[in-house]
């Protein structure tokens, strides 16, 4: 599965802050943003910063940026790359 965001860190007040995502005790950081939703995981190119390999199941996730946070759940399906946008 792959987390992604349209928001660049520079759009927030603190350019040097890191957007981090926690899922299944794994933390990923997002430092790149996209102008539009990728059509699939290959559309993310070599920007694998938000990639997490998980077995099929339902997972809770939480993203943080400075004092803001957002959370949700995601269903992982075998042999499918699931894209999850992180929106604040």
C-alpha cells in the first residue's frame, strides 16, 4: 500500500517539519507531494517514501504534521496496491 499527499510541506507554516504516517507499528515520512491523484502505485514512480508492505487485512493509520493529525482505516487486498491520500 502507498500513502501519498497533495500538500507540500512548504504549504504549511513550518517548511522543515515532517509529515509522518504510522500504520501497523511502522512509520513512514512524506516529503514529496503530487499535483493530482496517481492512477496507480506505478504512478508514484521511485518516490517510495510512503510505501508499506502489509498482509491482507484492515488496518488503522494515523498521520501527523506539527500539532495536526488525521486518522483512518484501510483495507489491504492481496496482490493489489492500495493508494491512501493523507489530507489535513
